[in-house]
């Protein structure tokens, strides 16, 4: 059971990191002209990414 929880924590942390890296890349390329600004993309993604990384770390730590 502890292995499964540790794996679930790793998966959550990976998803959060991929989301944040995607937002950072989107910011680097300059967004989509007239549709979505880089600042809006980062503002929309960072709370979810931070929550996933935090929860993943907490799950891994409890194992």
C-alpha cells in the first residue's frame, strides 16, 4: 500500500511539473496573439500545479 501511495504522489508531482513547464514554455514563446496572454496562462496554471506538487509531496512523505 505504501508503494502505491508513493507512486501516486510521484504521479501528482509529475503532472504539476508538466503543467508548470507548459505554462513557462507558453510564456517563453509569447502566447497566442489576441487569444491568450502569457501572464493569463501562468496565472491560470500555477495554483493547480502548486497544489498538485504539494499534495504529491505530502502523500510521498506519509509513506
